[in-house]
């Protein structure tokens, strides 16, 4: 449809240009302006056949460029942002955010993923990665108004950057993600696979260094794994305790 509109537009422009040029030629040659109108009509009729291949090729090139850009920014297996695009988007947020505002990082890792691969095969591992990524994205869309950045940054590791959230907010969001995966039924050839994730959170005020923020959340993530997996720990242990207390009350 866009190609048709573009072709019609080009046709009209070419026809008008032909009419104008032929009119000037007719006046200079002491000929009737009907000659110009005739040339305009012929040009208008023929221009789609001349212009359409060029317009279509341009349209296809633009679409191909857009598709290549999407492929370059997307993890082929899970469909979420790949590591490069995640870090580019996150760096832009850190560099461009208002000074003094808070930015949080959430790191998530599928528990015992290597054992899952060894036991059930890499095809099962790939299926788990797809399903977990989809569930994380669905839960983020539900719980968070504006997810600043989300992507797969390692084999079984995902990362999230949140702006405008407190440390407690970020840890509660991470807790919701952990619970969403825990209750996720994953069937593989008639078997139900029990899959969990661990998460770590950290928060800093801008300006900050992105790598330092993510490293802090990563350290909290591996502390969560060491503490038994299937849980969230914040870099600030007081926040982790507050979230845990809220779960106990609930």
C-alpha cells in the first residue's frame, strides 16, 4: 500500500514536471499549450511504469535494512535484546538520565542450567530459555510501566535496567519475576521440568558507571545462588530482608 501511494505521488510530480517543461517549450516555440497538456497526460500515464521499479526497489531496501537492524539487536533464540543492544540502550540511559535520579539493575540466572542441559539435552535447554524469556517479558509488561532495558546477556543470564524505581521497588519486581518462573509449567516430551531462577538487584544514583552497577547486581545474584537459589538478594541486605518479611506476611 505504501509503495502504491509513493508511486502515485511520483507519477503526479513527474507529470507536473513534464507539463511545466513542455509548456515552457511550447511558449518558446510559439506552439499551442495543448502540446504541453498532451505531454503531461502521456508522462502521467507512463511514469508509473518508469518509476514503480525504482520505488519498489527503494522500499525493499528500506525494509531489508530495518530487518537487518532488528536481527542485529535481537537475540536469535529468545527474541529479546541481545547483549550488545542491551548494553547500548543501558549506557544511553545512564549517560542521559537526570543527575541524582535512581537507576536499578536486576540480574537473573536460570538455576542449575548446565545440569538441565546435561540431563535433558540442549534442545530442552533452548526450549527452557525461550519459555523463561517469554515469561519474564510478560511479567515485566504487567508489573512495570516502562522497562528501560531488558535482554539476554549470557548463556542463561538476563539483565534488566529500571529507571525511576527505588531499591525496594526493584527488589519486589525481581521477586515477582522469580515467582513467575517458579510457577511456570514446562513440559518436555511428557515430562514436567522444574525450572527456577535466582536474582540480584542493585541501585545507584546518576551519574554512575554502568559496569559498576551491573557488577554489584551480579554479585548479589551469586550471593542468592549461594544462599540456596530460587530467591532474590539485593546488594543492600536490608532491602532483601524487607522484601522477605513482606512475603512472610503475605
